[in-house]
C-alpha cells in the first residue's frame, strides 16, 4: 500500500487522520508520515486498513468463500488456514494461505496475489471513487 492509497482508504472510511490513528493504534505523526510518503506503511497497518474497509457498513462482501471462487482441490483446502478457520471471505487477512497451489509466505508476496484476486477486489472495488 502506498501513501496515496492509504489516504484514499482513510477518506473512504470518512475518518480524520486523528481518528484513523486511534483506530490503528498508532500516532498521529505516523499517519502524517504514511500519507506524506515519508514512512513505509507496515504490513500490520495495511492489513488493518483492509479489514476496516471490508467491514465498513454497506460495503459489499464476496458471495462465496475463496476456495469456491478459486475451485481449490480438497487436499489443498485442508492445508489452507482460510479453510481451517472458515474465513474464505477474509482470506486476504490471513497469513500463510495457499493460493494457486503456493503458500504465501510474506505479507508483500501475499498482497501482490490478493490484489489481483476477485475476493479482495470485491471489497476494494465497491469503495466510493
């Protein structure tokens, strides 16, 4: 997530910088730094921003869990944390998921794949533009 996307998410959540700092459990100075591009947005903050957007009142969630959308084979499903914890509509939130037959080890690697997936796109594409 870059600084422009971070600011865009915050505005779509209709939160001030101070309010988003409180929600994310960080300082106002950190929020300023993220939005100015002076500091890299940590994976935990990015994850929380996506979580808040996904749970925003009125935001559309995927109709089906990821394993149905992706037609994951049963053996792959059984090894995937999204299946284990039955969070297929929030698979992008869980580290270590198995997408396209590969374990997503790092948050950055995972988000590259998630951003092109219909599960996360359903959440993000329904934000105000």
